[in-house]
């Protein structure tokens, strides 16, 4: 059992150990969908939602697997839950807002293979969080992911107007910005004390 | 109609070595396709971690490619992605226990990233783009090429980061004690910078080739 306070868990997942910039989870959408602020916000929202549901389901599954003593099924059952949640979100978005569905494109089904979500569920199991702590952990991780994505999108929108050499354009530039952002976020580790 | 057909000459040259070599260089998963970035950045702070991660990923890639290619006519199209992920997850569970049996220390330093091989986009993309459409033999060559290419990419990062970050290589000290460690290299930011640096070199080479 883990006795961390709820706000500590939230801050930890959101800023100090930001999933994207400190754990390198969810790099694919971070590099792929971070072109526009608008899309980045919605992507962040979708990922946070999936994280929340997966965290709750993951907690239930873990308790069940401990009960029937089958830890080797952990990974397989987690991934099934995540895949079905993503499918659900995909259907909801398609129904509610076809334009957003278009904008997110291939990255929507790819949330399934977003390591941030599976990582979240695995970490929460390792740390032994209870249900409420898991929910806060998921909220923090989702907020952290959204912040990272938003910062990146904002910077990249500005970069459109900058003159950069041709060889640096594209992924290299994005990675360099990511590195600098990651350095910046290290400043938050002081909050830990 | 005939002109359209003539424009696309059928690719007769399907030597299986071609499938192997393309993963090493022309379609290198790390430097060209930029796939499966999470482990590339996260576990490459030492060269031995990078090597272990590369080999584990290559194993899962190979086994899942074989199985998916063998079952490609039996898996219904609608549920194919879920079936692939289940197959991949099975092999990842196997390799997770194998690594734990070989070296508990290594298992600890790789941490959750072994389990996270499941969501490595590289494996799913090879399953979807290649193994589900090709014979077992070709899929094996493809998986071997991609696996070796991925391991090579991880090693490229791991070697640079370990040399500069802790002046050693595979745990053996290389630089003299006076060398000041570049702490940033073992931190997360170092991963971003090193990968950017390698991609930059690749881009410079590519642009030189085009201009000459």
C-alpha cells in the first residue's frame, strides 16, 4: 500500500515526472499531432479520458488477477481493456464531431499503442495505488501529457515563421525543442522535496 | 488502361535478402521511419541496456511476424489489430519472464519498458504492413532486418550517451578520470538531443547524396 497524498500524486505525474518529457511515454503523438494547438488540446482530452477509464479498469483487473493468482495475464488483459476503451472513444468522437475525427486521423486508433496509457496502468500497479489514488494519478498523467503536447504545439506554430536550415526541418527540430522542454521540466524536480 | 499498367512495372525482384537489407539502412526503423521512439529514448542511457532492449524487441518482432504471417488467412479483417496485439502481448509476456530469469538486475534497469514493447509502434506496423500480406519466409527476413536495424539504432544512441554521460562503454571505463561527465546525456533531455544529432547526420548525408 502507498500512503502518498492525493495532490502529491497529481503533481508528481503532471510536472515532476511528466510522462512525455521525463519517462518518454507517448512520444509518437507528441511528435506527430503537435502541429496545431487546437488538435493538440483535443488529443490531450481524448488521451486523458482513455487514461481515466483504463486506470479504473486496470485497478479492478489487478485485484481480480491477484485473487485468482494469475499475474502472467496482467499485460494481456490490460491491453485488451485499453483497446476496447479506445474503440469506444473513437465511436463517440465519430458520432459527436466528425471534423475532429478527421483532424485526429490515424492518431486516434493509435492511442491504443500509446505507451503513456499502458505505462500508466503498469506504474500504478507497481506503486500499489488504491482506487482514488489511481484516479488522481491518471488525471495528473493526462494533464501532464496535455501540457507537454500544448507547449510543443505552441512552439511549433511559432517555428513555422522561423528560418531554419533544410536539414534540421521536421523531426530534428521537434526533437531539439523536446530536449529543451525536457530540460525545463527538470526544474520542477525541486518540488519533490 | 494499358498506359497506367505500364507505368508500374511489376516488381519481379523479390529476393528475400532485399527484405533483410532494407530494414538495416533504407527503411531503418529508428533513423528513417522514426517508429517506436519511446524505448529508443528511454532505455538508451547505457549501451548494454540498449543492446538488451534491441534484442528483446527483435525477438518479439520475429516471433509475432512468424505467427501473424502463418495465421494471415484465418484472422478476420475486422478484428485483426486486436488479434495482432494479443499475439504480440503473449510474446512480450514470455520475454519478460525470460529476462527476469536471465538477469534480475537487467530486468530492474529496463523496468516497465519490457512490458511496453507491446505498444511499440514498430512491431504493430510491421505486422500490419508486412507480415499480414506476405509469406512466412519473407516475414522472417523482414523481421530480422527490422530487428537488427532497430538494435543498431538503439546502440548508436546508447554508445554516445554512455560514453559522454558516464565515460564508459558496456560498463567498462573508457575515458580517464579527469573527463567531466556530461550529466545531461544520461538525463531524459540527453535522449532527445542525441537522437536529434543522429537524425541530423542522416539528413546531411541524404541531402549531399541528392545534390551530388
